[in-house]
């Protein structure tokens, strides 16, 4: 009986150690989809940047600033005093309005109400996440966001369409400093 058990055990071990061939993929791609997607996105960004550039050129009264993150902004109300901007962990209280690229209101500030945002610890629109950190308490800034800095490909599944560039005017009402740092 022990001999049979030993032989069965040996067969199991040998069978388990045999090399198995990796399965071949059922379908293969040549990378064209990725290349085409990259080209579509490059064209989308270029088209949106041309549109935003035309808005900036029409606005002769204000000087827009190009951010390093790929959006533009101008100060409506600028605080010249050396005061703090929100940093990670601070709570920013702000009002804002979202307009389409033709400056038609999508969401009014009354509708959106005052927002409470824990800086870099809550999920909000990518452009606002960065833009709020540029502001000081009391400032009003208008941001021109290409769609990838706004709601991107999905839109907001309500009023903001897919790949829609946005104009957001933000009023930073207050900053509560993070005391836990």
C-alpha cells in the first residue's frame, strides 16, 4: 500500500513539474488604436487651445496668465497684500460659476452655493484643484479650462458635455488653515 501511495505521489509531483506552454492571445493588435487615439487627443487639445486663444485675443482689457498645468486665468479682483494661499489640508470656501466657452451659464454660483473644499484631499475638477491654490482670500479669478482640465471625455453626465472646454469664475471667500500639519 505504501508503495502504491509513493508511486502516485511521485507521478503527481512529476506531472506538476512539467512545463506548461503559455497560451497565445486570441487576437493581436498592431498598436494602431493607441496611435489613432493619441492623434485624436492631440487634435482635440490643439482645437481647444485655438478656441481659448481666440477668447483671450478678444479680451483686450485683461491679461491672461498661462499656467504650467495647461489652462489660462485672469484676475478680476487681485489682492496685492502678502497673504497666504491655500495649501494641502486647508479648507477653502469658495463660490464659483461654470460657463461654456461661449460664456453661457451652465451652473450659476447661486445654484452651486458656497463650496467647502479640503485642499488636495477631496476630489474636485482638476483645473479647480490647482487653480484654487493660486488664489488668496478675497480674490476673484476667471479660469479658461480645456476639457481635460474640466470634466474630460465623460462630461458631468448632466449639463456639461463630453470634451467641453469651460470658463469658471471663482471667488475665494475664506481659508481655514490646517492645524494638524
